[in-house]
């Protein structure tokens, strides 16, 4: 179940809008924001797969760390001045869903 929710979150992130280049943009966004966090998404998917295969404490912690890295990478994009209010809301929803999914992981 957690794996399906994680996949859903990743798909939502990859499916969201783009951001036009703005040299005054504090987040430095340009192009699709999903592209900007592609490395973090790849790391999250790898950690998810490792944890699905072996639900050890080490893999659980690595999965949580990957979620934290992903969230840390997308949070600054909320400041993208070229995003619409709807795009910012979708981005915040993706962050909220990721935090909720991460909070369900108990590494014991």
C-alpha cells in the first residue's frame, strides 16, 4: 500500500506544470520543475524499490532520507514567480503528500 502511494506521489510530481525562466526568480526556476528534481525523484524511486525488496531498518532510513532530500529540493520551487497560484497549490499538495507518506514509515 505504501509503495502504491509513493508511486502516486511521484507520478503527480512528474505530471505537474512548468515554470518560465525569470532571472529575478529567487528559486532560479526554469523549465518544468519536475526536471529540476529529477535526481531526487530517481533517488526516491531507488530507495523505494530497495525498501520494497528488503524492509530492513537501514533501507527504511534510506527511504526516509530520500523523501527528505526530495522535499528539500522542491520546497524552494514554491517561490517560483512564474508559477500560477494553482501550480503552487499543486506543488504544495505534492509536498504535503510526500510528508504524509514519509510519516507512515516506521523504521524499527
